[in-house]
C-alpha cells in the first residue's frame, strides 16, 4: 500500500476526447505512479455526481461541437457552481481547448449568437472562420513547450481580470493570433489550446501539476522525487527538430 | 457534349504519355478531364454498373474483396484500388481503364467527401458504407458532418444501400430510406455470446466516437459490443437501435480470427439461408469487411440476374477465394521469413492492428512507423486516442520504432509500458536498417509485423523493393 494517493477527475471522457487529450491523463497517471503514488482515475460525466473532496487534480479536454453541445448544460448549470468553487479554493485543473473556453465568460459565435459559459476565468472567446491548425512551440519558465493547436475560437483575457496568460508563443498562433500569448492561468487552474497530447512531451508541466495537487493534499513541503525523463526529452527534442525550431 | 469528349480524349493522352514515362498516372488524367468538362464523370459513368464503397475504415479491403469475388464469378472488374479515391482518381479509372464490355462491373472505393460530390454523377447500383470512425479530424472535420455528407450523396442516387447495422452513425443513414437499404453486421445473438470472452482491462478506456444519440443527446445503451462504438446499441429515449440485419456474421471467438483459416458463417435472414465461409484476410474487423462484400455481391447478382436464388451461395463461395492485397495483411516471403505490412491511418485502424498482432501466433517482432505529412494528417495526436495500454504487454518482445515522427511514437509505446532500447529506434533514414535487424532476429517461418501510416508506408515500400528486389509487387 502506498502512503500517498492522487485522485484524478477526468471530466466527460466519453464526450471530450479529441486529438489525443486522453494522453494527458495517461501522463499524470504514469509520472505519479512511477513515484510510488497510488493513482485513481475517476470518470465524471453527465450522469455522475461531482464530489470535490474526492478529487485532487481535474482534467477537462476538448470535444467536437456536437459532443460539446450535449454536455454544456450539465457542465454550466449542474456542475458549474461546484467547479467554480473548486477553482477558487485552489484545486488543480488542466483544461484544453473546449474545456478552456467553457471556463470563460462566454463564447460569441460567428453568427453573433452568444453562449454563456461558466465565468470562472475573466476571459471570452469569439468564433472565427479560419481555423488555426498547426504545431506549436511555447515558452514557459525558461522551458520549451511543444503542442498542437486546432481551434477556430479566438480567446481574449481581460488585462484587469483574474487570470494571466499561461505561456508565450514561440511558434503558432496561441490564444488569438494577435498578442503572442497562449492559454490562461488562475490560481492552480491551467488552460491551453494545446492538444497533441500536451503533457507527454512536456514532463515539466506534468510534474508541476502533480506536485501542486500533492501539496494541496499533503502540505506545502511535499516534493516529487526525481524521475528519468530521457524519452520525454528525446520526443520533445525530435519534435523541435522536425519543426525546424 | 463536345467538351466531355475533349476531356476524355485529353485524359487518355495524358495517361499514355505519363505511362510511357513510367508514372502511375492515377490522378492527373481525371483532374484534367474534369477541368475541361466538369460533367465528365457523369458522361463516362453513363450505362456502367457501379458499386461504390465508402466509410472511414476498410474501404480498400472491402473493394478488393468485392473485386476478387466478382472476378472469380466471371465478371470483368475495373477498380481504383491501385489508384486514388478522390473525384480525380475515379474520373481517371472511368475514362482510362474503362472497358468496352457492357457487363463489366466498376468497383469504386470513394472518399467520403468525394462521394458527396460525385455520387449523383456516378449513379451507382450498389453503395456500401463500411463504418465511421474518427479519421484525421484536422482534415475531415467532425464525424456527424461526414455522415451528413454521405447522406447528401446517397440522396442523389437510387442505389441499394449496404449499411453496417452495428455502427450507429452508418445505421442512421437507413432512416427514411428503408425500402432500398440492406443491413449487415455481426449477428446480435452471436455478439452477445462472444461477450463471455473477456478483454484485458485497461488504465483508461480508448477515446470513443458516437456513443450518444445525436437526436436525443442521450447515451446509447449496448447489449453487446464488438469493438469501439460498434455493437448492438439502443437509444433509451427515442428507441433507435441497431437495425435487424439481412446478412449477419455468426462467429465464435474460441479460436482467433487473427489466425489463418478461421471459419464462421454468414446468415441471410431474408431467405433463411446460412453458409460457412473461411476468413481469407485475417483480423476480427475483416468479419465486417467480408460480410459487407458478400452483401454487396449478393445484392448486385440479384439485381443483374433477376433475383436468382443462388446469388448468396455464389457470393459466399467466392469470398473463400479472395487473396490478400499488398499492404493489407499480405505476407511477403523473404528467405523463409516473413514481413507483413498493416497500414494504420487512424485510431480505429491502429487499435485493430494492435489486437491483430497480439493474437497472431507467428509474430516475431513489431515495428511502428509514424510520419505527419499532409496525406497523413499533420497532427500525430491520434496515437494517444488508442488504448495501447491494454495490449502493450501482449506485443512481441522486440518492438522497433521509426518514421519522421519516431520520437512521438517511441514516447507513446513507452507510456504504454514498454521500454525500448536505443538500438531499436531511429528516424526514417534508419528504417531499413531496423527492418534488417528485425529479420535477422526473426526465426524461420515467423513474421515481422510492420505498422506504418500512409506516407511512411510509401517510403517503406520503396525501400523494400530496392533492398529485396521485389519488383512492383504491389501492383
């Protein structure tokens, strides 16, 4: 029996599972397990009850429009207030693409119709007709981060609002193709457009998320043991080489 | 009228010239003809007997099976298997490979989006839709959109539809078109019985497609499943369920469809008839492809020979004479050892191929090749949608990784729980060296399974031809 446990909440895995987002959960699972932490993955979908106390780290991916429409009501109206409180309380979240947009205030469709979102982060998204589909490279705390973006939404953060950009764009479009920034961070909630999957080739971020979740649970002096990352680093390096960066 | 003749003439001249230069010329002649006369497909399809095969997975295998079956039944068959499945490729096949024989049958593998555009011009007699799985979403967009495209194409024809009843998206194409739809699938009782053979557990289920009813937005309930979202589904709200099949596969997984000589039956519920057949191209997903091909051939024979009672029996017999095509499970003999290439282009394909290799009794090693050129989709994220985790431990002990994106694939295999020593991977320039190493370690009679995606397969073919002197062996 391990002394330490990590409970991952995987939101709507049957609906939000685009572009290998599943790989992010596998990354969290692997890098925590290899350190002797017992990892439980809990699926939270439309029929399931959300119990914040039973979750240490939450993941929300992106979905096809049709799939996202199915869950929007359940997410915003049923689970929304609890999710908002979890975010405020400093629970660790990683949200990708659709999951990212849903945490903002609203999504303004290309035809002018407005979809109200959760409003946990002070940002909004506007639909556009040109999709950003390309490999991406970002910089985060001196590290080179690799991803793949595929989104038509343009996201804008309120400069006076509660959240800050997550990463700096080195290659690709980022939030809106204008301000050179990618994603958003508020407390321990990290949002990005990066599919790809995001975490496997960026173990630095995987570890950061696990460590924050473990510190929330076991105290701020909890540190993760060192782990060999040579394959992750090789994949990161080879991807950069392939992209000529 | 004159323009289409001009287009046809131009296409023929281009084909001749390119062939003299040693090129395949499967696209350019048709492309030029369409430019000269947009109506050229309609013109050249007129009066021809055409079967189209569309769907995200199994198009080539099913088209190949239908072609071989019809050939063995004495028909002249013209198809586009060695060519291209977009409008330009199909125009090329119709114009340049067309036969004077009025009884010739054209078997046309058709890309989903192309089908929407040209189905009305082709006016096929029979249209097969194999299945709909996520496939390079960065290029094709959403699955429901693909389904709607196919529906649009279908409505411009009066073809008899051969639809997979186990795939909710494909089965929904039969709604409102009941009088011209024939369903095929795995037999529902059989599927339920086979649920007893437990699958290995996994850390995290594979990313699933189409498990919610698009009309009611409620999750389908399944009595049984074969794999992925295919199974005996039912919407608890509107009651839409996997329709009753005319043709269904009765099978038993006590032995493995991955082994050669696997036997099963196909049932024709309309005539209460059943025939035992042998699976000629191994892999459990080929139960679907074989059944689709038998359904299409039976229906075509009935149409051509005014409901001849022998049609189903003839089709079943013909299915036992099919041989594998290169790149589709064909085993290439190299000095008593074998190489088998399984093309994998999307998560469903990779999932099925992984299952196949774990079950194959002759597997010596497995090699993955990953590229991300435009024809592959620029996005390599799809390798994470596959449940590698539950199968990794049953893969052969030697795993090789190559391709332009070998770093991504190496990480994928590593995260599935298999460590790979550094002398077993490298970029595309190392691919041939790795194949040779795998062959060296391979025992007599055993097989090296290679799973490339599209452009890495083309490159690998070239290398194999060059290295082992296998002249044009895929044609």
